[in-house]
C-alpha cells in the first residue's frame, strides 16, 4: 500500500532530494574533472578545458609517475606506514577500550581523565621533536608510527562499543573456566569486527593523507611517503627529481608538472577508493551485529 504524503511532506522530500543531488555533484564533478584531466594533454587542458576526444588524451603523466623510482618508493612507503600505523593504533585502542569498559579495573576513572586531558593539552611541536630525537626515532619508520599511535577518541569509541557487549556472554564464559584473555580474544573480539574495521579505516586514511610528521622527522628522501613526493608537485609546482631532464625548457617543465599533478592525485587516491566499498557495510551494521550470527 502506497504511503500518502501531505503537500508539506512532498515539499520536504523534494527539497531533500535536491540537496542530496547537489551534495553528490559537489563530490563527483571535481573527481571526474581530475580523472579526465589526468589523461589529457595539459596544453589542451589549459587552452580548451576538458575534452573527451581521444586525440587530446595522453598517458604520458602516468608513464612519468610509474617510471619514477621516487614516486614508486613513496607509494610503497605510504602503504607500509599506513598499514603499520593502523595495526598499532587499532590494537592499542581496542585493548585500552576493553580494559576501561570493565568495572573491575581499579582506577579506570583516573586513567580516563588522564587520557581525556591529552585531548586538550599537548606538549607542542618542539618538545615532541626533542622527545622523538632522544628516543632515537629520528629518520626511522617509528617516528611516523609511534607518536600518534594512541588516539584518545578511538579509545573512547572502543570503550563505548565494549560497554554494549552483554555481560552475560562474558559471565557464561567465565563460568566455563575461560580466562580474561580467552574471553577477549575468542568471544569479545569476534563480535567487534565493526568497530575494528572502522577504526582501521580511519587510521589508514589519516596516515595515508598525512605528511607533516614525515616532513619533520624523516630526513632521508628514501623514507618519504607518497604525500611528500606529491607535495613537491602540487605545492611547489615542480616535477620530482628524475622525471625530466635538466636541458628541457621551463615551459616543458610546467607542462609536465601540470600533467603529473593530476595523475599523481588519481594514483594516490586509488587505495582509498578501493577500500571504502569493502568497509562501507561496517558503518551500517549495528553494534551487536556479530552476536546475531
């Protein structure tokens, strides 16, 4: 039976549809522009705008990027940093969140107060740099992973999630002789797939787009992530070393920089675009979806 809407309801539905269409266009139009521009000759793009004629398209930008060792090394470094950071920060978040969700933990309110305090007050860039230096992590992978591994907001989300796990499940396991570690890894953790995957996605995306910590702590260009290589193209408007020869004219440098810029954006965004469809279902599931299987 069809639902009858009043005139005001139809007006709101129409207004909502228009708003959603505009929101989609705001996201899709720039994405389409960048993808099409990455395949175009920059001269045609600057003079005529977007063109869907095959004769105006070129794969030179992708060829320059994929043949450049610095870009490929930066891509591999970003995959390593993002994966390792996601693993470390999710492990810390779920372990701390589970412990803080247990009423048996002595001093849990004190620990939570200390965690929340760090959300509003920090040591600043210089003390953090000095600490990283004294720990011997400068110019190492750990300088990118360790300083931001403890995310208080993720710990709060994990604690809230674990508080929703029925105590009856843990009590039944405890009666059967299961230890706290066994309860966590064999009962609670399998029910925690939604929060684990969501936190992992947040951590991976955040680290993938980050470049400031690497710029501060990593001096060796071989350790630079993709975003630092991409930054030299987008902000400084110059091609990365090795992409062009010194004898090329300045206009050729600008042309190649424009071409590489759009191609690099597409390549750097591909992992995130591929990941989102697989993680999207975990945003839609309920907190206790795992216990229903």
